[in-house]
């Protein structure tokens, strides 16, 4: 009886764990679940039938990825683990709205780099969603998928700046942002610098988790209720 009770208790605990995982902290059922039926581009030609409808393959491949291959427009290098989606060759209109650090010369905002290039390979609307592996004839882009709801385009002038250095020196110049080296991120157990920046730069994944690890709307890395995510870096 004791063993049976332990077995039942363990089963209940496992079930609760799986239930929680299914509700949050998983890509399954999220906006990046490419197995959902609305992603018709992932169930048709040019994608081979044996990998149609897969969640991971439009972005990653377990072997022989396209990273560094000659047909990839602009490989994001080490920032793209097993990356397999064709990159965008677009030139972007960047943020230039005169925010404090911009006016005071605290940092330079250039063309997107790092993991932000991976995000933009779909979200700038210039590359077909089905253009991965050796597929190059896809027709559905983010611009014409789901009414273009997630399409940023190539004009990023009204989008939060990315690919700029956010360090202690910048926080000293711009008194309306927190010091990333000492301010807790509230995401993991570290600071903004360790948990949210990529080589000291703000990138798309500073605020978003493409794999929906937090299970928060808009694939955010943590809840933005009460602007909590914004206030992680910004002061009032």
C-alpha cells in the first residue's frame, strides 16, 4: 500500500508538472509553434513532405545547417545555434528619435546584428517563411502572413533600438536607465548584463524569448504588467 501511495503521489506530481509545462514555458501552442494549422506555408511545397509541419526546422537543423554556406545572405555566425533559415539582405532605417543617449553620444546605433538578424530573417518581411534548408521558392512572408501582424518591415525608426551597446558607461551618461552591471534582471538570478544582453548589446532577445520560456504573451522574457519589463532597464 505504501508503495502504491508513493506511486500515485508521484504520478500526480508528474501530471501537475506536465500541466504547468503545457501552459507556460514551452514553444508548443505559442506564436512560434509552426505545427499549428494556420501555418499553411509549413505544410506545402517547396518544403519536403517528410519535414512539413515541424516546429523547429524552419529555424534550426540538427545536422548540416546552412550557417556559412554560400547561398546564405548574411549568416549571423555564432549567434545562430544550428541556424538554418535564409537571412535577409535588407538595409534598415534605424532608430533616430533623439533619445538621451542618442543626443549625448553615449552609444551608436547601427545596422542590426547578432541574434536580431535571425529574428529579422522572418520579421522584416523580405524573406519567405519557407526559405530554409535548400528551399528558396517560398512565397509567404511575414508581410502577407496573418495580415502582417508580426511584420516589422525594414523601417525600424519607430521600433525600440537594437544592436547597441548598453553598459555602465551609457548608464552614467543617460541617467534614465539603470546600470546593467548591478541591476537585477528579474528574469533569472543575475543582472541585466548577464541575463538580458548579448555581448553587452541590446538585441531582440533582450525582451523576447523565441521559445516562449516564460510563457508570457508576445513571447516576452517576463511579464510586462505594470510595465515591469520596461522598468527593468528604464527609470521614471
